[in-house]
């Protein structure tokens, strides 16, 4: 039986706040939520995390194995290429259980995610 896991530990970046003439001062007091970084995994196992990548040019290079869009729920199997590369890069995981499969210890789905 394969164990599926959910990627945790991606960084975030804060909202850009506009300043200057013709910009409402309201935006100085309203801060929208931060956004999650995207991740590129290359064929050699190198992992790069960033806010954005050069349009689609960097994402569609032949040496890119996987692109994980920021803000998405990325899941993979333990032992997969993506799992090994991201684990080696220092990312953490949360077990995802399928129907009628229960872990030995309680793992609340309501825990805060990283």
C-alpha cells in the first residue's frame, strides 16, 4: 500500500502595497493575505522556490520535471521522485489517509497547515 503525503513548508510573500500620488490612503491600512510561493523541481533533483517565474519560459524548459503552483494542495506518494527531491531540499510532509484507513495515532485534519 502506498502512503500519500501533502507538501508543507512552502514560504510565503507579503502583499505589495501601492504608495504615491493618486493612490488611496486606504491601501496603507488594508493588508491582504500573503501568498504562497511556487516550486520548480528539475530533472537532476534541484528544487527552486520563488514568487513567480519568467512567464512560461522557465516553467517549460526541458530540464524541469515538476512545477507546483503556489497556493495549491500538492500531494504525492512516499518514495516518488517529487517526494525524494523535496525531502532532500528540506520540505516537510503531512500524511493523507484514504477512506477506511486509520493511522495509529490521531492526526487532526484541522491542524494548521504550513
